[in-house]
C-alpha cells in the first residue's frame, strides 16, 4: 500500500503537538494559568473568578462545581487549578478592585 501521504502528514501532526501554548492573557503566570484561560474561559470571563477570595478547600469545591456544570477539565487538572487559584486568589490577597464603569451621556 502506498503511504506517501504519511510523509506529508506526520511532520504536520508532530509539529502540531509541540506548538507553543497560546499566551495566557489576564492570568498570573503559573501552572494552572493556561487551564483557567482555556477551560474556565469557555463560559465566562476571568473577572468573575479573579474577584473571589476563597480558601484552597473552597476553590476545590468551586472547581468541582464548574466541572459539574460542564467545564471540560481532566481529573489531574482539577488539583493543579485549585492550587493555582488558591495561591493567587486566596483570602490573604488584597481585595480586587471593582470593575470600572464608564458613564456616558446621551
Ligand atoms: C459550562 C460553563 C462554565 C464553565 C466551563 C465554567 N463556568 Fe464558572 N460559572 C458558570 C455559570 C453559569 C456561573 C454562574 C452564572 C454567572 O454568574 O455567570 C459561573 C460562576 C462562576 C463563579 C462565581 C461564583 C459561583 O459559583 O457562581 C466562579 C468563581 C466560577 N464560575 C469559576 C469557574 C472556574 C474556576 C472555572 C474553570 C474550572 C469555570 N468557572 C468554568 C459556568 C461555567
């Protein structure tokens, strides 16, 4: 059987696997940032998450709740993300500023 097309397809397939991760906008650097951006960002923006100040236990429950609502996390991603969120958005962190609103006159 002629498989010449594999020579074309394989580099493309392997190359795709090693593509750099897309930049993680609006998330502090760290393991979990890409998960938060790619998987939590499916349904809502980062602000809703980053305004919270939760303990590690509460973040674990929150992540599990969102998985129950459809967030497509791998089992091993849950703990990584909960640890990341607790580190950056725990009760010891300063209160996040409220979103800025701009009022315009008509
Ligand atoms: C399938 C859609 C979906 C995905 C994916 C999702 N969420 Fe949510 N999330 C919601 C909805 C719906 C609400 C509540 C409605 C609202 O206020 O927008 C919400 C609200 C929240 C809240 C506010 C508090 C609360 O419980 O209502 C937090 C925090 C949150 N999500 C965190 C996350 C995190 C962390 C992830 C990634 C693991 C995530 N969400 C992924 C749908 C989703």
